[in-house]
C-alpha cells in the first residue's frame, strides 16, 4: 500500500464540498464506529417486557464500559484523521511502501476460513448429539467454537475490498463460507447466522466501487436489518408460540410487532452478556474454553 499515492489522491475540501450533494461518504471510519456502538451499546439499554432476560451487567456498569469504548474508538479516529491530514499537507512526502494491506488480506482470509471450519464443525457435531429439545442445548460443550464461528463478521469487508483491489480470488472462499452458514441456518434453525453474513456481504458488494450513498439509502439499509429479523421472527418463534394453535386472527398486531422487535434486541443483549461473562470470568485467557469446544467437535459419541 503506497500511502503517498493515497495522500495525493485524497479529495480536496473544495471537491468534497462539491460532492456533498451526491451523498455521504460511508467509507469514513466514523460510520464504522457508529455502527459498532449502535449494535453493541444501544440494545443493552432497551427495556424488556415480554421475555425474561437477565442482563449480566448493571445499567451503570454497561454505561461506563460504553463510554470507555466510545472514547477509545474516537481517539483512534482522531489519530487516523490527523495522520491523513499530515500526509496531505506534506509537499515533499516520504514514499512509504508498507505492506499492511497484504498482511490484512492474509489475516482476513485466515479468519474467514476459521469461521467456515467452525460453522461446519458446529453442524457436524450438533446434528448427531441431540434428539429432544433445541439444538442449542447440544452446543453447551463447544465453548469458544461458537465465537470462532462468527469471526468472519470482522474480516469480510477488508477481505473482499482488498481482494477486488488486488484482483485476487475471493469468490470461492465467500461461497464456501456461505454454504457453511446456509447449512447452519437451515439445520440448526439459526436464521441470524446467515443474515449477519448476507447483509454486510450485499452492502460490501454494492459499495466497494460506489462509496457515496444518499442519506435515504443509508437509513433504508439500517432499517432493513430489524425488518428482516422481525419478519423471520413472526414466521418462526412467534408463529410457534402464539399462532399455531389459535391462528393469526387471535393475535393483536401491535403485540406481535413489539414481541418480535423485543426479540431483536434480546439477540444482541445475549451477545453482549456473553462478552461480559467471558470478560468477568477471564475466559478470554482460558485455553480450556477455546480448545475444549474444538476437541468436543471431534467426538463421535454423545
């Protein structure tokens, strides 16, 4: 990656003002920070009414952690912006030839393959190890494997972006990951596993050439996630719990929406609870937690 060329091709303020009418530049890392905070911070503040869910940390503890997380991200963004400004203002810049993009591409490819193997291992392990109840009951011994199965969410964007820019092959890897997630979604009834990969994949493929998006389209993309989840929830969990016996005629539409909307927040609350549990019990440094599930996935007996 040549940082000098990046600095020389950076748009001037005049050009930026001229292009402002075409939309917002979502390539700016501030949007990534906003999305991170929106998904990891806001759901924990949502009050739960219909489903009994225990939040592992208190409101005050979560607020304190969120504030620290926001400060860290904004500090890194300030450093990033200041470094780019320094590059642009250097009339005789030093030519850098850092291979950060190559390293990031390699790490991203490895992470996606780890996620693909973890998802495949989950399916192969769970199917023969449960007979009654939810498939999630059979995941109790897998420990950190379930976390490794979501590793692709952090690296799918840079993997596709750098691959397209370098003209490196990437479609086969994404296709294999998609197959493993489709199998997990259908066989283990985890529709979010596929949706969490499909939504960013569609956005990445749409935006790796076109970065500027109108505010209306940006809002619609953000709304598409809960809308899809609510629709899937109405046809799955809500239907089995409230509709299968009495039919849709006996269901209050407002209750159906609020119940499914609450389930959307509960999904992310559960993810945050797991993070806090791992953090508080030091499981992030426990090899038994991570490798115990990997070894369990190779067992053939229940």
